[in-house]
C-alpha cells in the first residue's frame, strides 16, 4: 500500500512542479483571455485537489520520495506545448505573502494542514534527506487564481508596451487584400480584361433588375446618389474594383477618384467597395518589377543599394513602392512604374468610358469628351517620373521652413522616367486621423485648406491629386508630409486674377459679380438661359458659404454636395460650353480639400483665412503692376 501512496505522491508532486514552471502573471492573464481558459481552469482545480491530497498525506506519514524519473520534464513539455503563448521561461514571478486570495478546493476535498517551512519560496515537490534541494508546500501557495494585483501589473505592462510602440515611426503597409498579379502590359491583354468586365456587368445588371423588381420601391424622401444605377450594384462594383486592381493604370486612377467622393455622389455601400482601389491595388510579381529596374537603372542596379525589399509596401494606380536602403544607411522609398501603363493610357480611358456608358447615361451637358481629353493629358504627366521629381523639388523649395508641411527629398541617382526614389517618411494617411482630438483635426484641416489657397493664389502651382494617401500625418513630429506630385500643374495669372474675384464675390454674396467673372473665365458664353445662369450662380454661392461665414465653419454638418447635386440636372441640361481646361483639376483638388475637412469634422475660420489670402494676393498684384 505504501508503494502505491508513494507513486501517487510522486506523480502529484511532479504535476505541481510542472505547473509551477508554467504559471505566473503572464500565463494567468493569457490563459484567462484565451479560448483555452476554461480548460486550464478545470486543470488548475484538478491540480489543486491533487496537491491538497499530497499535503494531507505528507502531514500524516511524512513520506519522502526522489526526483528520479523524467515525469516532471515530460509534464513541463506537455503544458508548455498546449499553446505557444502560454509558456514563458521568465514568467515565474513570485507573489508576496498574503497578497493572493487562493481558490477554495471543491467541497469534500481534503483540508490543508499546517504550513511547512521552505528553503525557497514557491511551490515545489517535497524531497527527503539526501535528495538535493529540500522543498515543501506552503499552505497559501497552491495553484492560485488571478489577484487584483496580478491584473493591475499586467495592465500596466500592456500600457507600457503600447506606449513604446506609439513612439516607433508609423510606416505605410501593403493591404492584406492586395495580391501579386502580373500587370497586363499589352493593349490587347488590357482590352480583354475590359471586355470581360463589360460582359459580367451586363449579367450583373440583369440580376439586379430582377432583384429590384421583387423588392420594395424607394422610400419617400430617400435621396439617391448621383451615380446610382442598376449597373453600379454592389456585386458589379466588386467586379469593377477587381478588374481595376488587376489592370491598374488610368482605369484604376479613375476608380480612385470615385473612392474619395461623398455620399451624395456615390452611395455609402459602393463607396466602401471602391475604397479598395485606393488602399489595396494588386502588385506585380518580382520578375516583372526586376525587369523594369534593369531597363531603367541597368542590370547592376542592386549594386547601388545596400538592401532592397522585393515585396512592395504600397501599390498605387501607376506604380508600386518598395523600401530600399542606401549604402550610407539612409532609407528610401522607390516607386516603380507598372510596365505598359504609359503606353496604354488613352486606350484604357477609352475602354473604361465604353464600360461607363453601359452603366449610366452621360448627358450632353457633361461634355465627357472634353473631360476625357483633359484627364488623359494629366495622366500622361503622372507617368513621367522625371517631371514628378522636378515638381517635388519645386514644392520642397516653396515650403522650405514651413512649420507644418514637409516634402521628402528626391534621390536623383535612382530616379528615371519610370522610377522615382525619395527619402522614406513616416505617418498615416489623413483618413486615419478621424479619432484624433478636435483641436488637432482642426489644425490639420486649417493648414490643408490654407495650402490649397496658397497653391492657387500664391504659388500658382498646385498638386491637384486630393487622394488622402498623398497626405501623411506624423503625430510625433506634428507635421503633414506631402507625397505624389505627378499631377502638379501651373495656372496662368489671368486665370487666377479672375478666379479669386469669383470666390470673393461668392463670399460677399454678390450675384452679379459672380456671373460676370464666370463669363470672363469662360464658364459661360453669355448666351445661356436665365435658368442656367441662376443655377450656376446658386452653385457658386453654395461653394462660397464657408468663406462667407463670420463664425468658424463646421464642415461636419454641412450639406454642400447634396445641394449642388440638386442643381446639377439643370446645369447639365442647359450648359452650352465645357468649363475651362484648368478648372477640372482645380475643382477636383478644392473638392478634395473640402472633403478632408468634412471627413475629419473640422470647425475652422474659413472667412478669416480667405481674407488673409485675398489681401496678400492683391498686395502682390499691385506691386507687380
């Protein structure tokens, strides 16, 4: 019988020692938070029962036993391998006497005897004379549960870890949804992708019509987005996005423009789907990327770098961005253009326009051909990375010393027509700043709007792409870094002279001056109907409300786009001439700046801002004259 008792005690002692090595603050916290928490709790209760039995037998007979078997090592290995996060060799933190409230044993289990002295604090298997280190059980140390002190320490450790991570530079990361897919580099292969899209959109539209025919009609008072159509159902939007992310180039650029519109232009469900074209375009395989690098920088291009990451950390419409390190240790971002993109711009736009005409009816007053010609020309600019590098340098000089904005430096020796290298920056896109405090969001938006006005009326040189990913906010430096200068363009002095007067008249509510200056700018021919003139002036005055408000303007509650949308049908029906060529990119940038302010719920003094810009413009104009 004593042999059986010894075996039981030996086994229970090894179990206790194994669990001692795998317990501690980190183990208890993770076990409680894991899906295995319930299982471990039951195991803990069983162990407590065994240990209580051991103490009872030890007190009664004082049986000693040796540490001769490998049971302890086996149990330690078993408990540590239950989950890789549960075993931490340094987690055997010891608790002070009296801090913990031990779990009570189940009803009917043997009671605890008097405590035993211990040469080393903690729980261990008892040993007899001549058996090495002497261990004994302490009455308050059996398989404890979490204490308030345990939880407090664990939370403090977690907070310290989060604070340390916040001080690390935030870097852009490729979306998990991005896939490695070969870029269709020939016009024929790209046409095949658009043809397949057109067929699938037609099938999807038929399904959408069938679904809507058995569903409820639009509710009274419910507003529809400008691009609502059976062809732009959620399923078809997914098809469009998948194709755009695959072909990339001009088609994807247009999709990105849709992704930064508000709910009045495109409904929220579709907007969420189209966000993918801005966040997770597909990236080209390594062999295709390496081919571009070799063609542009030579076959020995790797010798110019200390290291180069073959997987990109960002993928956009025209190219993808890789991390590189120069031999002096400086980190750089290398944007590599997709093959065949520059040569396929016009065919891409033409193909996408054909698909779009299937989706929505384009009114004559939209002057789609004029819009497309302007868009094609601007996309060709964006494909010239030498031009972009020159624009980046120009902006860097214009904003030198600015306390809020910075422009990364261009690395000339690694920049060609299809590759541009710039110093690596940290931060997050502006659409991820929505949870910042109101004061910080106001400051960001005030400076974004101020920069937009300075670009037009002071520099007469504007970066016209309002994609949120082109503005990176670094909370640690409290700065916004400007990126992607491919869409930069100049504006004629004659154009800005008249345009600033239109904005001034709108802020003052002067309808006659708005109409006259609009004619000077060639927005109207002078032969339009009275209905069109009234709609045009109304739209300009609505856009000028932010600069007319004497109090800080609340972008979070404005409904500007919805009110403009109500005027669009009249203007499209009666418009006689396309707007001036400069206005396309200008209005895209200004609308994007307003949308950033709306997205972040900014409340800023726009009237005071514009008056300052206007007075500065007039002073420079008078001095020049």
